């Protein structure tokens, strides 16, 4: 799993390459990263700890080179919700 990790790496492609190499046939690699376009709209300035921010199209491009994948979205909420 790689939740909110790849944007912190100077070489995110290397992590994805290694994950693809190590993933067993039929295995699942779960990764998430903030969408650069949406994430930066809510910040007063860029996050200094993010080196590899991607927008949706860029994320799809790097994933389709290595994986068969399904893309989901996620949102941060100000409140707590149970459903």
C-alpha cells in the first residue's frame, strides 16, 4: 500500500516500477495521492514536502504503463460521517 506517499518522493516512478516488479500475479497494489489541481486550490502556498504532485491525467499515465488498474476518488470531510 502507498497512501499519500508518492508525492513525497523525488523519484515516484522508481517506487511504482518496484511495486510492479514485486507484485504477485493477481496481486493488488493500492496507492493514493492528492490531485495536484484540487489540492493546491485549498492551500495558500505549495506543500514544500511534495516533490511529485500529479494531476488525474498524469496519475493515469504513470499507472497505465505498469498496472491494470481501477481509479477511485477520495475526499476529506470537515465532519465525521457513518454510513
